């Protein structure tokens, strides 16, 4: 198959050719620049909150195991401790 030619009979360079209706995002106005790393920062309280939640969740499970907390709802202390640790872990994945 012969390369595409412009009206002057010369072959167009590959970068100038278009296949179908494709236009680069820069030309169509849909391109969004990436956010610089200096701008992507977590709030100063975010890190200490993650550590506090981790320690609080572990402490709740430990105190339940040792029998310090009331025994009438001991299963719920375990579930609450695990949920708090899970929330802290999910927050840690968003930390910058």
C-alpha cells in the first residue's frame, strides 16, 4: 500500500498523519496537566491521626482480650477495633 500523499505529491511524515477522527488531547482541549508533587501534600494532622487510630484499635482489641473492658459486649469491642484499624490502613494508603 502506498503512503498517503498531500496535494503536492510528497508523502506526509508519520506524525502528521491521522487515523480516523483521532485528535491528540492537547489539541482538543481535553488535556489536564498532572499536579506537581509540591502541591500534593497531606494535611499536617493526617499522619498523627493515622497513628492514633492504629494504636487505639490495637489497644481496644488488647484490652478486650485481657478482660479489662466489660464482658457483656466483648464481641463488639473486637469488631470496633478491627474496623478502626481498617480505616487507619485505608487512610494510610492516601497519605502523601
